[in-house]
């Protein structure tokens, strides 16, 4: 090669090197300029902050984050489901081994083919989604990985922005380091939205097919999996054809990926999808509000959290709540209330019936609540305000056995003791203004003599008498109640039907008080015990005094103020109560089997001459207890 040629070649090489270096310098300058501009506009700081936020979120992440908002269930005393516990996210959680393989394979095929290969973020998947869009004008697979979707569904909002997308990627990458692929897929399938309020594959299956996902065919499974891509566009209730189209796409992807055979594919595509949205609907009764109250109280005992926190937890924790409520007894009690008051249809300004009632039944064997009614049945009226345990009213003479007569029996009085029924100058009058002079204590109770109760209470002192109520957890005894008028039910705030029923059940139980509740057990979805409500049980009255009080109260239904209302072939005891000016009426009575307390009155107290303990309340009690005891063997009280 000549010297001239070598020089030309060297010149060309030098020029190439020069342009290469110039290009590098130019690119470096551009890169630095871009970085500078990004820095100046705050993008770098924002990205750093998003990364830090993602680390904070995943730093406290646990499996419980993905098991929140689970649907719970409530069971009656016979083990029948009577309610579902759920909030806006209706999740019925399935563990990984409970999720059918078809479900897992369908989601991986259509949503994230490289799920088992990437580390949370898949650039190849994004390019594939874009390529699909360009080539076929449709997206057969999403750009976001399953892990990204999980991060978005659980930790972030669905607001579209680059910031959310960046944070979503950071969280997804961190989640892949914390959990296995099987765990991530389990979390995803249980949290993804299937439209119409259903979160998770099991809730969707029961909602759209009224069957568990384990009972679905391949075609039905793919049909459900089609919804999540766009729950509005693929809503099976309104856009079924769209759902079917995407079902077919999912099946095609599963075939291409080798997840199903050609025969399975052909059969699944040809299958007709028939929706069944007739899943059980549970009627909400007054018992339900009391169940939720008792369950919340039980969770408070375990967690130490406040009422509102535990109430929310009840609807999201996936609990199984077992109760003592007998739905047959519940229906009987509600019918007795409604039928007895059916002729009184005047309504208050808010649209509810003016004359109301509350009633509670307690099983005397267990001390648990069997039925509880907080008002009359009325369409479009909420059962949240349950008068049976939320309303406190003066009890009238129904309080006498609790704070006057049984305590007196503990202090030497007997049913035969003579007591003075005469009017004192500053004392109370009897309801009929009739006075009999010296009579037996038994007669004084049967005829509800105010004068006698007043004298005995003065002898006992209000402090002693009211202490019995406090020992039975009456919640609204005020300082102003420590007066002699309390003997006749003159209490400032008053008592609830639940409290009165539990107190009379104490007499039936030979003086042993049991804290009333209807929740017997709460477990988690795996059957582990979460809470067993505290069943405070202690002696309040001496056994002999309680037994004698029961014997005396039997006479109220045969000779006294409730004469003619004893149950046929079933020994029973009880007491009427009527407040001044006929504002409230009470009857609380019991057999060896059950105690039932009934209150009737107005939410805004007002006088009604037809209202007394011996009118509506006694009629409700008698008709209900008659039906409740049908078929039961006659059993003596104090047996």
C-alpha cells in the first residue's frame, strides 16, 4: 500500500473517531441536559419520594393486608346461616389450594404470561401489549403485571397518573421480594374486582352463578375471569356478549399456552352460559342489630379497641359468628307484637308507628337471648334503633320484685308476712285508690300495692334496693334515683327490656345472674377461636328468697293484676308494670323454660288510657309464650 493511500485511510479513521466522539459528547450533553431539566422540574425528587413511600408501604406489609374486607357469616342456634357480614368489598377468601387451577391458569394466560419469570415489573410484557394493539387493534394481554395490579388494588387508587404508575412499579418489585409467586397469585385472585360489588373469585361465583367456584365448568370459570379487565364493559348482567367475547379470548390464550387441550377448548367455547343470581337473601330482623352489637362487644374484649373500630372489623374480618338466636322464636315474637298492636296505626312525623314495643326472650337453661324485638315491623323503617336494648323507660311496678320484695324476703319477710296497705299523708296512692289495711305480702305483690312497696323500700333504703340492679348490670341508674319513688319505678332514665328480662331470668335461675348476650362464639375463617363472650355469672339473690319470690309471682297470673293470663298446662310467674299517666306498660314473666319481658309505649312519651301492663304487654306475652311452649312438657317452677 502506498504512502498516499495509508494517509487517506488514516484521515478517514481519524474522522470516524472524531464523529464518534462528537456523537458521544453530544449524547452526553443531551443526557446531562435532560437530567438537568428533569431535576429542575422536580421529577427526580418526586421519583425518590415515590420510592420512599413504596418502601414504607411494603415495610409494614403482611399477608393480613390482602385478607382484609373478608365476608363473614352469622349462624342461628341451629347452625343455619342468617346473615352475611360484609362491607363495600364483598370478599369470600380462598387459600391458594382452594383456588381451582383453571382460575390461576386463566389469569396468568390473559393478564401476565411472564408472571413466573419477572420480578414484579415486565418491560417485555409492555412491548407485547403494545405490539398486540398495533397488529390487531386489540389488547390480548395487559401491560401491568399481576403484581402491579395487586399493588394498585390494595395499596393505591385507580387514578391515572405517571406518579401512581411509578409507585405501583416500586411496590410490585418489593412485593415480589416479600412473597412467593403462589402467595401473590392468591392475594390477587381474592382481591380483584368482578363488578356488582363482588371482590374475589368466590364472591363473584356465588353472586353470578349461586355456586362455589369449585363447582364451575372451565367455560364458566373463564367467563368470570373475563370480567376483571373492565368490570363495566364486561359486566355479565348488562353486557353479557362482551363478557362472552373475552371468555373466548381467554380460552384461546389458555389453549396457546398449553393450559387446556383442543377438546377442552372446543367444548368450553360452545358451552352456553346461564347466570343464576338467586343466591340466598337473608331477611334483616331486630335480632340482627343485637347480634352485631354483642359481637362487637366481644371483639372489644379481645382487641382492646373502641366500639367503632371493632364494629368495622366485624364487617371486614371474615368472622364466623355463632349465636343463640332461634329464628322460629324470633318470628313468633315479632308476629305477637305486630298482631297485638295492629289496630294502632297512627304514625309519628318520621313515618314510624307511634305506639311501639320491645320484647326479649331468654333461655332459662343457658341465660342466653333466644329472641329480641326492637319495634313493630314496618317497611322502609331501619332496624338499627333497637328499642329492646337501646331504649330506657320507667318500669313502673315491674321493678318491685327486683328492688323491694326479693330483698325483703332475704331479710326475714315471707309470703305470709302481714304488711300495711294504708295511705300515708306523703306516700303514694294505689292505682285504684283502694286500701285493704293489713294484708299478706303475697297479696300485696299480686295486687301491686304501691303503699306496701313504698314502706318496705323505706325500710330497706334506696341504697340497698338499687344495689341489686347495679349487681345485675343495669346501666342507667342515676344519683337522682336514690329516692323512695324508685320503689314504684320512678327512675330518671329508666331500664331496658333486655335488662328487665335478664333480671327476671335471675329470679327464675334461683338468684344467679347471667350477663345476657346472644353471641356464643366467634371464629376466623379457619375455625380458630377469636372470641368467647364473657359470661359473667354470680349470685345476686339468695336462692331461697328467689324461689319464694317466684312462688308469689305465680299468683299474679291467677289471682292478681294479670289474672286469667296464665299459660295452659305450663306453670308461669310474672309481674305487670304501669307508669304514671299510662305512659309505659310492662309485663315480664317466665316459665321453667323461658323468660320474656315486654314493654309497650311511645318513643316520645305520652299518655294513653288504654295502655297498662295488663293490656298490650300482657297480651303480647301471653300469645307469644303460648305458642313458644307448644309441644313442651309441663314443668314446675322451682323444680
